[in-house]
C-alpha cells in the first residue's frame, strides 16, 4: 500500500481540508525531499516547529545520547536531570522574572496549565481572550480561541470568557487612522470587556505575541503596553502565548521582547525542541507556587529525550545567532514582497521569519480564498512549500527554518511574487 492509501484507510484525516501532495522521505536544514526525489524549500517548518532546521546534528546527537541513558521515568515522580537543566536554561533566557517551568507535551497542554495556574494564584475564575486568536484544539484552549472555523461543532465551551478585539490594523474594527490609534482602541476594549462582560472576577488576560493562525497579525508597537497597564490596574495576570512565535521565530528569542512588557506566565512549545514533542509554561516564582499537591501533572511531560533535544536546540539558536538571522532574513523578505505591485496583495506583514501575505480580490478587501490556494499550489510546483491560513483563509504564511540563507530568502520572494503575478493575471 502507498502511504496515501495507508492514510486513507487507517488514519483519521476527515478533518483535513486537503493534504499537500508531498510524501516526505527525509529533510535536512531548510530542504524537504519527497519520496519521488523532488526537493522543496520548506517555508512552513512543520507549522513553525523546526526553527534550527530539520535534523540539526547537535540536536539529534543530544537526543541520541539521552536515549542511550533514559527514555522515560516521569518527571513528576522521579528527578529527571535534563528537565532540571532545561528549566534552569529557560529561566535564563525568558524575559523578566519568569523562572519556574512546568513541562507538558504540546502548546495546548501548556495553555491549559497556564490558565489553571492563573486561576489558582489569583483565586479568580474568569478570563479575557481575543478575537481571531488561536490557543489550541482542546476544550479549554478552544474556549479562549476567537476563531469560528476552529470552534464550530465542538461546543459548548467553558463559561467565564470575555472578549476583546485583536488590533488587526489592516482591518481594525474601530476604523482608526493609525496603528497606535488601533492599539489604544483595542486595548481600551479590554477595559470594556471587564466592565461589560465579566463579574469582575478575572484571573488572566491571554494573548499571542503575534497572532499566527489569525493570519500573522503583528501588534502595533504600544498595544501590549496599553493592555498590560489595564491588566495591572485590575490585578489581572498576563498569559503570553509564545507557542508559535517563540525561540527566535520573530527576530528575538521571544516575540514579546519586541514590546517592552513582562508576562506573568508564558507558554511555549513548537520551536522549543526542534521537532521533538515538548510544551511548557513558565511563571514568576510566586505565581508558580500557587499549585498544591494534586493540582496538576503530566505523565510524559518533560520527557528526558525531548528535554535533552531542547537544551541542545537553545544552544544552537544562541551560538548560531538564529534569532538575529531571523530578523535579517525576515527584513529582506518583507522589503522585497512589500515592493511587489499587485492588486491581489492587500498587505505584507511580519516579524522576523513569521510573515503573512494577505490576498484580497478588490479595494473592499474581499478575501481572495481561491486565489490563496492557487498561489500555494504554484509555489509548491516551483519547489517552495508555504502555508495558507488566516481568519479568512486568504493569507500566505512564510515561516521557514531560521537557518535560511539570503539566497534562499531571495528564492522565496521570486517564487511567491511570480505565483501572485500569475494568479492576478488569470483573474483579470
């Protein structure tokens, strides 16, 4: 049987709108090789996961060495050295007073745990979340996800969730004239949500640093300063979701470092271990100590192999200056794509190598959904794998491994701009 036939017969795939017709044989660095021998420049990184590149030799070596020693013991029953070392390293590289970490297996598990910790610490039960956000696919994380397409047919969800708008400057809900005006208005909406949608029992405000699944939405410079001031005024914790934007993806180790605020709890996963499954949330010591015996646990969380890989991954990111390379290559791609003159391109935006190209049909900004799919197809045929998503399914997502070279960045721009040109020409 072919791999596709095995998938069709034995995997639950009915929730997938359509697979990319690529059977991955192996991958290295920025390159994926299909079983037919065709090579692709990977600009999606397994959904922003392999930040240090596919199969980085130092990460693989660390994982192999750990497998020879210990694969599993349960981090919360016995002392697991790689977990202790990784927690210390995270305390050193995360912003502000973040110090103590709980390890799980995924971003959704990290967000679930962070919400529970915030409630335990504050003694409050309500949460503020944002429209067009995405935090995971469990019942709890979907409850704070502001994306109808992700939530449909799965309710009811948790109660006690109040909503404020994302500062999506290209489509600002308040029709403001400047990014800062949009930031201020959307932050003020958090205050309105507290007053109008809650009982005043709010434990935390949760937000991504850059809204990934919403369409690579980059916040205006002052948004988080405004939002954090409102949270502090009401004694509300700030849970910063860095699952997709962390570990160098946005040009700094963590994207929130661009915005000059300190989270009270921060969630991470995806790029933490360069492809090995691991999730975490890290908190201030006083917040972390709110958990009491029996409050939380994870059987596989903090797996020794994944933690060893994560430790090596952090050192690779720092030694090879991959956040800096992300910033440089991201600026290169943004400059070139923002210079492309096409009626199909509504906006090109991003931080580091987390870039979105929003495609629209007209000046009314009607989402170009079919055109987005066609651009993605043409890019794939040209040997470049990009993502497609956003709230309106009209955003080309460019999120390659952070080891991307300048020449590879130029190739991405050539292929994407050529594909956009062909699709725009075909729709005239």
